[in-house]
């Protein structure tokens, strides 16, 4: 799969990303049609994930806090 992705041209890779995003949005709305809580939970979980990633990068931007103690 990785070889296939790396062999794509930039325009094809962009098209793949947008089609994956459109498929995810269609799936999200089709599930939300059945249960409205999905409309709220998915953005809340995504926002919480973004918050945690940004906080982690701010606390340890290079990602080697544990490795510094070894040297």
C-alpha cells in the first residue's frame, strides 16, 4: 500500500485525500442519521484529540524528554 501511495503524483494524492475525507463525511452523516449523538461526539472527540496533541507538542516539542536523561 505504501508503494502505491508513494508512486502517486501530487494531484492524485490530493484527490485521494479529498475522496477519503468525503467518504468519511458521508459515513459520519449516514450514521448520524440514525443517532444524532454522533453529530456531537465525533467533533468533540476530534477537538479533544487536537487539544491533547498540541499540549503534548508544547510540553515536549522534539519528543525526546525521556531520552535526554540517558546521556
